[in-house]
């Protein structure tokens, strides 16, 4: 199975609008997703957790195309493997995520094999990206650092200037020791998938409300210019998306 890929034009404009509506009509307040790992800031977002029926409804919209791409349906049925969603969130990202994996002991069905993270870009003011590396953790309970990673592709890959800029908030991968960063632009209509075990991050950009102070590993307001009162506010959404996490039942 491919570790990460995108499906272009997976959703029609109507389907994207429908998913937008599901978020808007969901009568839940946004909570702050304040992601940390061993006390270090990973990223910040405003989120609404999806109730089960919305999670299943969205998964059903993309299911056929996802299964077609994840492996073949026939291979999956021969091996009696099927993939199912365990968790979904509508996210409005305000500080980009640094490198991490999507596996945590607190997650639903932790005893089942991790499936894919499925990111559905929604309509947004800005077009940002998700970056995925061809690398997995050796010990998933330990940090993402070069000693704890199996690099599955040329570790000596030289970053381009763009790749350096997009990953400038990432702490360990900045050392350029983890191979090529694969950049997936958030184009509404496309769906981006990576195996939950693979190291990934948001792209960095000057459009986020907060940036990561990599010296102290704390969020800092992203100052747009020198004028007083010119800070962005949390209402200026950078990156909107729906994210589904899946597992394999064997
Ligand atoms: Fe993630």
C-alpha cells in the first residue's frame, strides 16, 4: 500500500459545499486543539469534533475512491481487511503543526492497525500544504528525532529553498537528515492521505495567526508588520480542513 498520496478531483464542488455545511450546521462550539508532545508545542487549531453520523457520512462520500487508491478492493477483500473511520474533526489551523505521527495511545481502537489519515481541504482564504516524509518512528512512544526514525529514502537529500521555507518551523527535520519532504497543496476537491505511522507536518507560512518560537517551543503571535494593532486575530482562518483517522480491521 502506498504510504502517502493525494487523490485529485475526488470531490465535486457540491460535495465540498455539503461538507462545509455539515461543519456550519454542527451546533458545537469550537474548542482549541492545543497539540503538544512531551511538553513541546506541536500546533494549534480551533476544532469541532464530528459526531459519529457525520464522520460516517463524510467517509461514505469518499470511500470508493479512497479504497480504490489505498490498495485494490479485491486485495483487501481477499485478505479480509477493511478500513473504517474512528475519528473525525473539522479543523481551522491557527499555528502550523510541526513534525509528528498520528498515533497516540488515547486514540480509539488503539489495538487495531493504524490506517490512513485522510485530509479533506475545505474552502479557505489561503492555500497551505501538508508535508510528509518517507520516514517512520522506530519506537512510537519516543520523540520524532533523527535517532528514533527509520528513514526509508535518501537521508542526504538536499532541500530546495522552498522546501526549507515550508519546513522552517520543524525542529528535527530541519537538520535535513530525514530525506525529501513531499508537499501536498490543500486544493479543495483533492483528498490527501498518509499512513498514520508516517512523519508529517503542516507547511509553514506567514499567513498563520501564530508561529512557533522554536527556541522556547511556545506559540507566538505572528506579527504582520510594525504598526500597533496589526496582529492577526484568531478569526483569520488560514487553513480549513476535515480530517478523518482510520484503522484496519483484519
Ligand atoms: Fe497529524
